[in-house]
C-alpha cells in the first residue's frame, strides 16, 4: 500500500524577503530542530496566469479604492509533509 502524507495547500506573499515554507523546513532540519515534519516536496503550483493573484494589478485601474495599494500579490504553493503513519 502507498504512503500517507499531509498535503498543505496555501498562498505565499510575493514580496522581497519572504521565505518559502519549504525553505523554512529545510533550515529547521539542518539545525536539528525536534518535532518538525519532514518536507518531502514543496513548490509553486501551476502557471502564473492561473495561480497568482491579480487583484493588486487592477485594484485602482477601474475605481479609486482607498486601500488599493494594500492588495499584496500571492502565489499558489503546495507542501507535501511526511507526518502521517
């Protein structure tokens, strides 16, 4: 029978200095931090045209929204964690 894993689907913030969650797991394991799941696979999902938020590009294009500059772009991201026995 196949192995059971935990699939985590999320959106990461596309800004300078943001560490991807898969990279954080790598650093934690390199530093032998206890009780941390092993990350088997991590990465962006799909093409940017379909798996990246677009609101930040259009928020002030068609209407003057006072918070238009606060829309932050995000990218679809997936992790596979080896945690389920």
